[in-house]
């Protein structure tokens, strides 16, 4: 950003700083150091579309200005939304992978498009086909290894914690313990 509307009141050179000068400068900061007094990084469509990768080639790219910081934030927003431009409304997108369950009531499978990759805290929604009847049901998305479904930090499920057909179960993968946590058990 170049200049902006906000500026210093006075530049000192070999003189005594007075309380009046200091108070005037602080009042200037308090009253004028606001977004409307800064340069506009979105004054044109081209400026609004400008982004900078904050981690190119696996090396941090540090911002040296507010404009640089905004470009890096815009880049991340663009990556999250998957849109061409960071400011495009991604409404209608399915942010939480959600599919109908396959398999059985106690050996649940699912086929996501695109396939998911197991990572810590990966969360998915599955529309159950039936209530669980055992305390150790499993979940195997996309042909991956089946892992036990637990609740509340590792506790075994009770029968019918997956309430039945139509229950949208929220499952979060716990990488350290290689298990799925049922975030919304019925009991």
C-alpha cells in the first residue's frame, strides 16, 4: 500500500518533543488510523483479485506490509473455497463430505466423491441405513481399512447410538487412536 490518507502530523528533527506535539500525534493516530484512512487494496477488480502464496516451495513468504498480509489471506480463502477468486460466494457447496451408508448396520461403508484421505480430525457425515446392534461397529470409507466407531473420547457405543435409517451420523477420525468418533450419538 502506498501512502494512504493517514499520515504523520509532524516529523521531528533535532528539536525537543513537547507534550503538545505528542498529544497531537496520538490524537491523529486515535482518530485517523482506521480502515477508511488507509489505501484501498480493493480499489479495482485487479487489486481485489491479487493473491500471494504464503508458503511457496515449502518456504514461508512473510508479508512486509498490510497489503502483503491481505494478499496471503486472500490466497488461503481462495484455496479453502476452491473458487477462482477468493471473494466468490461458494454457496451451495457441500463443505462436509456427506453420503448414504453402505455395508451393514455394524460394518458401515461409504463411497465419497472424491475419495477422502484419512487425516487427523477428518470429519464426514453419513446417512445411516440402520441402527447399530453391537457396541463395536466399524466404518470403512472408500475401501479403506475399517476402524471401530466410539463415542465421547473412546467409550464404546451402546446399541442404537446410531439411531437407525436416516440418522445423519457425524464421524471424526482420531489418527492417534485409529478410530472414528461418533460426534452425535443418540444416547
